[in-house]
C-alpha cells in the first residue's frame, strides 16, 4: 500500500477518550505541530547534544499527523527511523504572546505523540548546517493518540509515559523532569508563533530513542490514561 493510499483510507481527526471505551470526535481542526527538542537531560546526554539556552523549536505540518492506533508507516529507503515518544498538548483557543495563566486555560487535551525521526538524514543535515525538516516533518511523521480532555492544565500537573517496542521498555519519562515545563513551553512558543485551535505541541522526548523495524510491535502509554498498541509497517 502506498503512503497516499494509507492516508486516504485513514483520515485523521482529533479524538477524545471518554468514560470506559467510548470515544468522540473533538470539534477542532487539524493544525500544525510545534515540537520541542532537547527538553530532557537524559536524552541530551544520549545524543551527545548541548543544552539549549532557550527551548529548541521546530514544526511539522498537518500532513504529518496520523492516528497512532493505526499501523505506523516508516520510510523504507531513507536510513534509520527512530522512535521519540512525547506528551502532546492539544490547543483549544488562539494564543499569541500568552501568559502562563492564558496558556493554562488554552490547553484542551493531553495525549501522546511519536516524533518519528529519520536519524541518518538528520545527521547529514546537521553536518551541512541545514534545517531538519526533511528528517522530522515528512508525511505521517507524527502519529498521535486520542486525547484526554481537560478544562485547563495545572502548573503542578505531571504525567508519566512509556514506550515498549516488542514488549521491551525503551522509553520511560515523566514531565516533571522537563527542563522547560509544559506551561512554560506553551507560553514561550506563543511569543513567536500564534497557536490556533487544533494545533498540537510535542513537549520533548526522554532517553531511549532508537531505530524502528518493519514488523515491530509498539505500545505507548500515558500512565493511568492512555494505552495504544500498534505495529510498524513500511510506507
């Protein structure tokens, strides 16, 4: 199946988890994804990277977003494609140069996202001093889970999350270990990019990134809230 056919058959829409196994569509458009790099010290160390003075930001277009519950399609001829599991924040209202309080009120949902990364391509681009979009923003590079709906995001809230590949724990994170907190990120991003309803923020990944293989089974969990198991296929 080609990528075009894959996306056509599985159109994405933001989905909320409700009581039990019930789900409902979220009445928000599918917007851009603003991603945060180098927000966990253990991941910075495993990648031999440097701590950023300000949050490192990059974007994925709406065409990167697919449903995490469907098979995760990775490119077959562009080198290693790595897993990077992150807590995802769904924005519910327009934000521009927001305060922490405004950022808190604008978060509509909490979920999980995979920032799929073509690592060989990223290293090539870094060495050439070029942007990362080819490695980070390709079609289907952002599988998202359903979201837990919230009225606002508390400054004290934190979430544990895990990724298993073939039943082996590879990533184990907690948002309280972020270098820049979730609400600080939302407010900071809004100083530069206006956030619109339906936009998503990926808040950074902990250590444990590594190459995915066609046929792998992956399970992503937001502790106490979300549990998604899927498999890896080739684009």
